[in-house]
């Protein structure tokens, strides 16, 4: 410290002190701060990057999971489809086996009845040949001049009635089955060569109680003719061509009916309708279809 005299007063002079901070220290402090900021920013970037990668991995796992679930569902659908196809094929085979078995049973029964009938006919013929002239009446009232009884209507009725008793079917309760019933009857008549004179007589016992009460309204002459009897019953049960057509168009498969039997029933109904309309060839079929179409369009108006 210096003392300066100036008059009476003394001035004390203090030296000026200047603090000098080295630049290296300032730069060091700045660089540390910057480094901290950079580290923080880098950490934030790395955190965001890690988060994005985690999201990508999560999305990939979700996508893989969805793909696996979709593939599993596809496999399940394929398995169910194959199972249904196998079940349908099994049902079809069972149906074919059932139809074949029923057909074989029907054929066997028919063959057995035919063999039995042929045996009975041979026995009757054998007995007839054993009748000697002058013995009068032979077996079952047959005469030597007419051993078959063809000249006696009562004997013929008895003979063919007993012969066809176990062969002919009984009249069905459902009127829609009447055409098939008569068709079967006529085929059996032709097979066993039943004379026209006795066809109606051996048919009447096969009718239902209602049908028998209806045929009592006929005359004796009409009742004795098969064609008249058949036409009368079909008319009484309203099985006209229009009725056949309606039954064919409105037919529905029943619960206990197989598709094969339902198709056969449809075929029979259509066949009856075409026969009732006297369709015999392609041209008359075309005319019938066009006529029905025109009638349908007129009703729509």
C-alpha cells in the first residue's frame, strides 16, 4: 500500500487486484455441460429407438399369432369339411346298400312266390291229367272236357283268387299311391296271365273299406270289368290329370323317406300325369309343357 502526501491529507492507494480465470477451466465447464446434454439426447434417441423396436417386435409377434390362428381355423374348417364329406359318402353307401338289399329281398320274395305258383300250377295240371274220361267232375269241379275250368267263371275266380292271394298287394290308404297300385296289379296280371273276366273280381277283396263302399254304387256289369272299376276309383279319389300335376309340383320329402325313394315317387307322379295327358312321344310332351305354361301365365294375369 502506498501513502501519498498532498497537503495535509494522505491518500492511501490500494493496488488493483484482477482475477484471471484460465480459459481452459471455462472451456472445460462448457464442454461438460454440452456433453451432459448430448448424453441426454443420445439416451432419449436410444430410448425411442428401443421403444420402436419393441413395438415392431410386438407387432411381429401379434401378426405371427394372427397368422397361426388363421391357419388353425383354416385347418379346422378343412377337417370339418372332410368329416362332412366322409359322413355324406358313408350315408350314400349305406343308402345304396339298403336300397340294394330291399330290392334283392323284393326280387327274392317275388321269385319265391313265382316258383310256388308255378309249383301249384304244375300240381293242378298233373291232377287234371290224371282225371279219366267218364269220371264226371274232376279236381275242384273241373270236367274232363275242360280240365282247367276255363269255361266256368266261378272256378276261374276261385283258382286265380287263391293263386294271387299272396302275390297281389292291398290297396294303399294314400290316394296318391293308387296309380302305382294299379300299375303293380296290371303287371302281376300280365305276369300270371290272369284272364280279364276275373281281374275285377279278385281285385275287389284287396280294396279298402271306403273303396268297397264306393264301388257298391256301380252296376254289376261295370263292377265286373277291371277297366271300369279302375277308372271309377281314380275318379272318386279325384286323381285327375290336374291332381297328378298338383301332387307332382307340391311333393315334399318326408322325414323317414330317403332321397332315392323320394325321387322314385316324383318319377311316378310325373309318369302318371304324362300318361293321363296321353303323352306318348316328344312332340306331345312339348305341346303339353307349352299348354301348361300358357295356362299358368293366364292365371297370373
